[in-house]
C-alpha cells in the first residue's frame, strides 16, 4: 500500500493531482459532457441530473444511453419533459432500459421531474426552497434524513425524498453514500471549475460529500486515507465512509474538499 506523506509534501502532491485531472479534457469521456452542451439553466440542471443518475457501469454505455434520450429530447430537454413527450419513449414496461433500470423506472423518474418543473422554473429553485423548509424542520426531519459532518441536513437526502422507492434509479437508504446524487451536486455547486458548473450558489462547497466511485474508493484505500475492509478489499461505499473520506480531504483542500475527487478518480482511471 502506498501512503501519501503528511503535511506540506502530501498537500502539494494532492493539489498537483487535482490540477492534472481537473481540466476541460476531463469532460470528453465523462457523463458531465452533456450539461456543457446547453445554455439555459433549466436544461443544464435537468441534463446533469439525468446523466449523473445514469452514471452506473461502463462509461461508454452510460454516455450512449444518455445520448439516446437527448436525441429524443431535442433542443430543450426541460420543455420535452414538461410537455410529457417522454412518455411514448418510456412506456410502463418492466423491460430493461439500462442495466437494472427498467422503462417503468425511467417513466417514474421523468414523471417526478415533470411534476417538479410544473411547480418551479428549475430544479435548482425547487430544491433550494425544499432544502430551506427541511432545515427549518430539522428537529423532526433529522430522524428521517442523515446529517453530514457539518451538522447540516444532506441535500442528497432531501432530493431523494421526492422520488418514490420504486424509482430505483434514486437511492433511498439512510446509510447510502448517494454516489450519483453527490456527483450531481458537485457539478451544480462547485464553481471556478472547467468541469463543474457552479450554478447553485445557495449551497456551500464545504458541505459537499465526495462521490464514492469505485476508482475513488480504491485509490483512497491504497493511499491510506481509508482503512481496508477485514477482507483486505475496499470498504463498503456507505454514507459513513463518504463523510470520513471528505473530512480527511479537508487537510488538502480546506475550502473545497470535493476537489480531491478529481485527484482520486483520475488516478484510478489511469490505472484501470
């Protein structure tokens, strides 16, 4: 196992790795490429939410299925969803659309998004308002929604609460690391990045959690940021592990711990 040195030397190495991978070339083979094709906020948010939540499995297959949907959606995916034009493409069928996600699951997914956009001008405006409500109701809400290291309610859990459990594309477990939702939030919140959009100024970068991708978990374990499981393999990708890793990354990126995602993910992909 390779351990990263502590102190200034280790910090410089992590920052150099983040500099290496967080650049415009990163999006070429990444699902984040799709949100950069649109200019309207409502389209950027919707496409990012779709791409992030389908980010499971091989990247070429993920990109192929997102592109398949966008080919149907046309120039404004938000209007496509609002109009209900997605319904013929996603019939209520248990046939697989992508891996374990059926056409019925995708139909429910878009039904919820359509309902949200009928209530608000964008996903960001809707979830901002709902997050503020949740924070005000924190005492009663805390039993249902896990808390992050900062003591704040996790935005990912608030978002997931609007999707029924039968919509398996969205994680619902309280102990889930919500990897795909955390990636979506990184895209929406982090600013001054050639990859992330930085649209949601109302949420703090310091409250983001690192998405526990397989590559991230492997590199974090190899570098000694996370202890291996008793079997010698990576630990489970749980909420507890995501909080632990994010907290450790604060020593390298105090104001923006999720920047470490680029360093760890990039290392893992290069070795794959």
